[in-house]
C-alpha cells in the first residue's frame, strides 16, 4: 500500500455514493490507495442495506453529503422513475452496471456471481403489498360516503385515538421488542406528518385547523383516519431502501396490527358523525 495518506474522505464519514443509476447514502468504513496507480478507493456501507452489499468503490463514485448533492440524488430518482425503458435497453444497462462494478472494484473483491445476485435483488425488489381485510375495506368505504356524499364529519377528538389504539396493540406483547417500539413510533410519525397533506378529504381541512392547533393529530383522530394511512403504506415503503428481510418483518407487523384492529372493530368504530355546518 502506498504511504501517502491524503484522502478526500474520512473514515466513518457520512457520504453519498453512486450505485448503478442511483445515489444512496453511505458510510465510509475503510480507505486505501492502490499500489499500481495510487487511485483512492473506499469501502462503503449503504445505509439500510445488508452488509453483503458493502463494497470497494473508486473515489469518482463518492460524493460529499451536501444539499447540492442531495438535490442531485432526488433528481436522479425522479428521472429514473419517469423513464420506461424497453427490455432491451434495460438489459444493456444491467450489463453495463455489472461491468462497471467489476472494473472499479479491487480484483480480490470481484465476484461476478455476487454482483449479478446483488443487481437482481436491486432491480427485482419485491413489491410491498398490504392486504386490508374486507370488513375494514367496507368501513373505509362507509367513511368515504359519510364525508364526501353525506357531508358529515367525525366528532373530534375521538374517544379512542390513534395513540390509544397503538398503545393497546403494543401492550398485548409482554416482552420487550425494540423493533415493535420503532414500528409504533414510525406509524405515529407518518400519521402526524401526512394527515394534513394526504389523509384528509377537502371538507375536513377546516375542522383539522380548529382541533390541531397545539395537538398532535394522533392524539385527536381515530381509527377512520388511521385506516386511510394503511392505504398509503405500500407507496411509502416502496420509496425506502429497506432490505427484503426488514420488509418482510414490517409487513408482518402491519398484518398483526390490522388483525388487532379487526378484533376490536366494534370498540373502535362508533359511527359518530355529525352534519357539517
């Protein structure tokens, strides 16, 4: 190894890194200079990915974690989401990605079969499907008709709030479960952030402005609006970089919660609507 220790990126530095056509957040674990051409290389771990995806990359694939580069990351994601390449062009792109990965990595880390498996896992990421029980779907439809057709609003705050439902769901587990805690906190966060922008019907917005001045929505709204969030969950999860194992565990938690809600349907759904003024 060359003794020159001047690197543009530090160990443990938070960075952005090209992987295929996208840019992902990563962390630098190691760094070296190649003896043959003194090229800087970095061993990176992609945030939210398994360690099997850790790899050596050349410096031209690494970017500083700045607002400008984050904007570039978003632009690439938008560009690729709008593209609809043909099967032939996708095959060419995939082949180019494998070649690029092999040519940029150190020889001892090259393994075309691993690269191919990684590529297939990335490009064929399983769709996150959340099956809502038919009885709950029916209640979603009833809620939609009450608000949009009958011009009725739920009385707020609800007697059984989103926070209460999630706490009750958590209490049925007697052992400490760190992932369950994160799951509950994640739902509360999504609900509180998305309610005003994605989960309200137009005629509900005025009521929201009146009741959520200094309160979190999860302490005011109930099961009706929580179910609306579940409809959005597959889209939200598909936009993350979680691995397949985490996705499976997450899906199981959502299905457990939906079964729990179904078991307490009569307690949580009270049909407590009023005519909108």
